């Protein structure tokens, strides 16, 4: 008798254990047949996490993209979700600009939290995209490095921003500058730093300006990237005589951060420069709190790849309202990072809509192979085209009287 019952008990225990495991998998993945492909999907929810650089040694932070994604997901959930499923957004992990830390965070999200996708992603220095590719985990965000472009699981909300060297860029930036200053038959100086990425960017963007009709009269990538120079005069003197012995009509900076750009612009103005200045990074409302930065940026044309918060179009007004609501009604200083998170979530939702109710990672990626979407807030995106190319859309915002004003509304250009 004892031995008989012992054998029966062992078999029952094993059977119950297997049943529990099967039930857990069905609950976790939404089906018993989808396995990892349907991980994070149930009949009522889609589990999503973000990956951002919330903290870093140099002070850079994309943390506000988390609020942007939450705001868009909150609205989608309030409207009933996508195909009957609501987004379970568990927040964003901090990649910290340290590859090892970022890898630990994303492994936890995929293997422990068991998310379906990573949205939004805005994490410079994160190199775990191959891991996500191997696991077939889709992610949507800011695709800013060549290693991220072209992956089957990577979806830039505004395309691939750093295509392979030699690839032509859509001329939205020179087109916008030309519209702002009254033509493209102008001379241009391109200024970068001594980093590999800045050198590639300076050459590529310089070619875009040249192809659009501007005359590039000089290029420099000799400014130290680690810290702005104490004396800008040697760099300014090169610009001062670049256009047949005189100043160029336009100076374009491919440098990052207000410390570099602010110092450069201040030195240009002090030396007597009266032409146009443009860069892709100075649209940050927080810099307006610093009088020295405001003075340096006065008159500068910043070129964000989205419709500015200062715009009155319906999509931007709605975004701002969604952000305020997600923040509990507290007054916000809107930032590009918020918009990056918001529009990344918006594109993800549109992709879910196209995929349909039978949602797995495989069906999501398959649906992306013929996906196009437009929104006046960020322009347009189309896959697979924008796996390896920018969406070619952007606007101009100018600092005037200590505040940002829209100089040119968002427009999209095609490669010449």
C-alpha cells in the first residue's frame, strides 16, 4: 500500500506541475502555442518596457521620454486599447551610457519581466541590439547609430538617422534653412568636433547642403569633443575668411551640447559675424533658464526632426495635453525627449493596429515589412525603407527675444 500510493503521488505531483507550467505560459504569452513569440501578450494586455539613458557621467539624460511614452499609452488605453488589448507599460530602465548596465537592464526586461517589446528606446552607447535581434524582440525609438540601422527588430520612429557612409540624406535641413533665409544660393561653413561620428556627420550633412544648392566653402572637425576650447579665436579665424576672404552666409554646427555650441556662437558674434547659424541640437527649452545660453543662442536656427511644441497644430496641442495629464497636471517644460517617447509610442500603436488581433512578435515584424504611417507631429515613416534611411522630415525653431518661435513648420524632403 505505501509503495503504491507513493508512486501515484509522484505521478500526480508531476502532472500538476506540468499543468501549472502550461497554464503559466498561456497566461504569460497569451497562448500555449506562441511561446517566446507571444511573450508579453494576453487576451487583454500587451506588456511593454522602455530603455533610456536616465543618468550618465556626462549629465546627458533622455529620461523624459518615459513620460512621453506613458502619455501616449495612457490615451490609447483610455480609448479602449488596440484590438481589445491595453498597453501595460511597466516604465523604462536606465542604460546609464554603460554597455554592461544597459545589457543587464534589457535582459531583465526580456527574461524576467517578459515584455513583448521595448518602447521607447533612447539610449546612446547601448550595444545590446544583437541580443534583441536574436530574441526577435521588437523595439521602437531613436535609431541613432549605424549598428542599429537595418535590423529586423529595430524601428526608428523617424527612420535611421545615421545611414551608412556615402548614403545621401534627404535635404530637409538645407531646404528649411534656404526657406528661412531667402534662398539656397548661399555659402556655408560646416563645423564639427574631432570625433568619428561628428566627422561622418559633418561630411554627410555637408554633402546634403551642397546637393541642395548651397556652396560649402569650408569644413572643420578639429574642435576637441571632451571640453570646449578656452580660446575659440583660432577656429573663428578660419570661418572669417572662408568665403573668398569673408564670412560665409551660413554656419552649420554638427557639435552637440550648449557648452560647445554656446561658446562657438558667442565667439562668432563677438568677431562680427552677422549671418545665419543652424544646428540640430539646440532646441531644448531648459536652456532658456540660463541667460548666458539664451544670449549665445539668440537668432540661431535649431533643426528638430519633429513639429515644435510652440506649434498650434492639432496633433501638437493634443500631445501637450496628454503630457500634462500623464504628469498629473503639473506644469511642464516640454522637451524633445518627451516628444521622442510620445511619437515612438504612437508609431508602435500604429504598427500594432496594422498587425491585427493575432499578435505575436513574428506577426508584428511581418506586418512591418509593408508599413507606412503619417502624422503631422513627426512627419512620416515607412518600413523597410526607413530601416536604413531617415524619414527626411524636420522643422526650424529660432530663439528670438529669449524664447523659441517656429521659423519653419515641419516638412519632408526626398533624396535628390
